[in-house]
C-alpha cells in the first residue's frame, strides 16, 4: 500500500444554500443508491463485494459503487460533483481536514444524528477511536473506516552495536543514543528527513503532528476558531527537533531509503512501507533488525502509557444533497457493512488497511490475520491512541504556515522553539474564523 499524497486542493464553489443543491427533505429514489469508493483498486473491490452481498439480501435496493474521480484530486472531484448537483449518496476516502471544508459548506450529514448511530459504534467497538473525530460543534460527520497509527521504527541491529537492547523512550534518551551512535558510526544519523526543511503542508502529519500528539496526550490543536494546542507540548516538540539538528543527528538532505539502508536508525513508519520492503528489502524483519514503538515523549512522560500519535485515517460521509430517503437508505447499507466484524476482516484481507476498531488487536476474528502479518499488529494495538488530522477547512494554509513559521526556522537554527511557536500562533490567527 503506498501513501496517498494530497496536493493543494482545487477549491470549487460548493452549494452553500442547501436549496440550490436539492433539499435534504425532498423525495428521491431510495432504491437506487450511488456510493463512491477510493480510486484504490483494493478498496473498490471491497465495496463492490459489500454491495453485491447487501443487494442479495435486499433485492429491492440497488447500490452502485464507483471510484471517486481523481482529476486533479478526489477532493476536487467531490467538490465539483456537489457544485454540479451530481454527488453520490455517500462516499469514503474523507479525511478530517477535507471533512471540515464539507461541514463548513453544510454539505454532509451529522452522522451521530442518524438512527442507530450508537449501535454501530458499539457493534464496531469504536468508543475510544470515535472521540477524536468529533467536530467543534459536538457532532460527528465522518465515520472512520481505517486508521494508520504512525509508529516509530528503530534499527535495533544497529542500536545493539552501541549497547542498546531496546529503543530510547524519551527525548533526552534519543539524544544520548544519537551521541553514542556518532561516536561509533560518525556517518550515521538518528533521523534522515528532508521534509523538515520544506513547507509541504501534508508532511507536517509525518513529523510535527506525530510527535506533538504524543507530547500533548492528543490535545486538540485548533477548535472553535482558536488555537487550542498545548503550548508546552508544541514547544517541547520543536525543542526535540532543535536538539536533533544542533547535535548533528538530523540529516535534511535528500537520501533514498535512509532507514532501510541503515544510514539512519529512526523513522516514522506507515504500514504502506511493508509492501515495498517485501520486494526491495526482504532482509528487514520485525523484532529482528527493527522494532516499532509509539513516538518518543518529553522526559516527564517517561512512564506514560497509551502514548498518542497521529493517524493517517479516512472515513465515510453521507451527503446532504441526497434526499432524506436516500440518506436513510445508504445509512442502512453502511450500518450493515460496519456492524459485522467479518466485513472488517474482509476489508483487512483486501486492502491491508487497519480497520478503525478499538478491538482490532484483541478480537479473535482478526487473530489469524495478524499471526500471518505480524508487522501490522502494533498498528492495530495503537488505533485507540491515534489522532486524526485537524478538521478546520483551511488546513493547508495552516500547515504550510506551521512549516514556514515554526518547524523550518527551528531545524535551521534561525529561531528558538518558543520564538517559532509564538510566531506561528501570531500568523495563524488571521487564518482562523
């Protein structure tokens, strides 16, 4: 599975007054429903199979599954469909940032008000996971389908050569390990990440936010038009990056597969990396030459349990453009899919994406899958600790500014962590409404 990278979205006008898009209470053909899946073929295959099985049990309903067009992006295609009045009844592949745009445009249904919402959450064992998907108005508009909890990989085969039997847990321990690493292997680094000196908005998910979520215990970053981040956790995160850079433990020039080749001993690893490793680096074996852990934390959190991390996660929405009858009918389909753990097993087997279930690592339904695919077990264990992206509509501008005003100056040594954080908070106020 390869990581999906989102470029800047083509911002099209979404129908703001619902009357222009079709009243949510208007009549519609609830027997013919369209569902848009991600353009990823395994996800299409799963949803086509679900629709086939559902229609066999409900012969009066037709569910047509189509891939979301990606011209230029899936987000832009959804916005264009909404503007043109051709949106599906529901779709997957929605992350919380884009969901914020859709919610701000009143284009999606608050799912927590749909009949049987609590039953779905209970049946899918999502009580912990779902809490971080709530919007600032206390409603939940996206039902997470999968959640990739970002974990840190450590090259234990190299760390063992400098006296370590387990990876460091705190910031100061990482720095101390790095200093020992340099003494024995002067050409190696703790972390190789060229994105730390680039302002590409989505890269902040895979550096700053993964570390911040751990340091803040998942405290909401922006809510209700205000910065609600834990200031000390944010400064601690930037201080960790500063210490890595100042101690020459951070490589920011572009290198190919630095972790895989052993040039660096730490990296943030998403589960999509394993498919490449099977082909290109078959020698990399879990608990042999590498291990996976939650992010390192500030020193005062050394004994903390259930460390939070960033979630590369997407979910399902229902569109208000559909009639009430269509909304209810597609919701019945989605409830049917999500209320049976066997369907989540099919999802796992088909897509290799971790289902957003609190019990994914403990439910016996999935035991054989993780026995055969042990590299995914840690991701399953950390789903309840995974925090999705910020859900404000102008997330791209905010995260570009986070790079320009905070991360890049700190890594380059042109601003202190406190100065950089204050600078970003000052600049972002004009973006929040």
